[in-house]
C-alpha cells in the first residue's frame, strides 16, 4: 500500500471514530438530561396514583 493511501485511510478511520464518539456522548448526555426532567417525576407520581385508584376501584367492584 502506498504511503498516501495509508495516510488517507488512517485519517478517515480517525475521523469516523471521533464522529462515533461524539454522537455516542451526545446521545448519553441527552438521556441524562431527559432523566433529570422535573416533569418526569410528576408524571410518574400521577401514574402511580392512577394505578392505585384503579386497584381500589377493582377491589370495590368485587
């Protein structure tokens, strides 16, 4: 293989690896931000309350 071809192959692989690392990091940070959203906690509490009310309703129906 010529030196020029090896150089461009190495540069291409390096750019590909860096791009992949940046995209993975961005996805990870977006996931962490989504988990820290205060609305998410409120929605989870409302869903838990709804499930409890449904359980109470099912028990009362029997």
